[in-house]
C-alpha cells in the first residue's frame, strides 16, 4: 500500500481522479492529507489539460467502500492533526475552483468528510452510503469550522440542514438524493462508471464556457435578478473581449 495520504491520477480524457488513501483508518483526515489534497487542487487548477476531477475514498482493507470518516482525532495527539484554518481554506478552494469537482461517495461519509464532499460541485452516491454530520452530536456545535451548516443549507435547504445537524441522522444514498445532497444515486458496482460518464460529458465542453457557467451559478444566490441578468449579457461577449471570469464577476457585482 502506498504511504501517500492521497493518490492522484491524470487521465488522457481531461479527467483527474483524486483518492483519499488511508483505507485502514477509514480515510480519516489528517494535516498531511489535507496538505496533499490542497496541493492536488492547485495542480488541477493550473493544468489546462485537466477539465474536471473526481474525488473519492479508497475502499477499506476488506473491500467495503468508504469515502471518509472525518477528522482523525488520534492524529492530533500524534502531532499531525488538522488545523481549523487548513480545512476552511481547502473547502473554500474546492468550492471556488473554476473546474468542476465531483465527489464519488460510497460507504461512510461523515462530518469533516461530508464538509469536503459538500464543497464539491456534484456528489454522486452509492445506495449503501452512510452520510451524516455529527458536529453537534460529537462536538457540541453544529456549525462546522469549515462551513458545514452554510453549505448544507445552501445545497439541501434549511429544513433538511436542520434535520441533518440537529438530529445527527445517518442517511443512505436514496435519501441523500431526495434531500438534494446527491445529484444521482447508483448501485455500488455502477457508481464509478456513472461518475466517469458525467465527468466525460463535462470534459468535452468548452473549458472557457465551463468557467463562466461555474462563476455565474456559484454566485447567483448572492446577486439580485438584474445583476444575474447583466452577468449573462456580458458573458455573451466574453470570448471576444477575453475578460476573465473573476474580472467579469467584479464588473457585474460592482454595477
């Protein structure tokens, strides 16, 4: 088994696959793992050949699927714990990345692991997934240092976020799809193929257009209707005037 806390695969079709690689620890998160994941996101952002990436967890040693059991509390005592700002900055970097991210979730996905997953653009899940957020249940606060409560509410609606955080309920893939956490649900043996099919469809799109759509939709809830419409109007001329997505966002929000 590789000692690297993540595995990075760059494919020839514009897809990168990043794997959380601590299977004997249920892919629990440590400081070195988040550092490696942060570096991988930078690599994806800076490589024009990569157009979309999948994030998944290595299966357990016995073959059962697993995304991540969240922060490894034992790593704190061993001097390799996760820093609060480290996780906050990483999830924001994934969220703000102008290349689509797809979390491929099966098995356990809880708390810090769920925070990373919900920062991705899409979540595709296996039916046997065990998804939860135990910040309130385990730590006495349900906000999540990396933006859990904010992203749960934005992605799944306030009522569903309240139920997840206030009860500590664990949901399977079908329920994750029903409440809006997941974009699609698959049987475990079809999950990878489904994720690669979606990633392949995205990778075939005009990458400049993909950036514009992401930049627009990621901020549309923060705009007025007129700002959103103005953005769409300006973006029609983007390929001609070569205004970057971040610059375009500033022009719209500054109007």
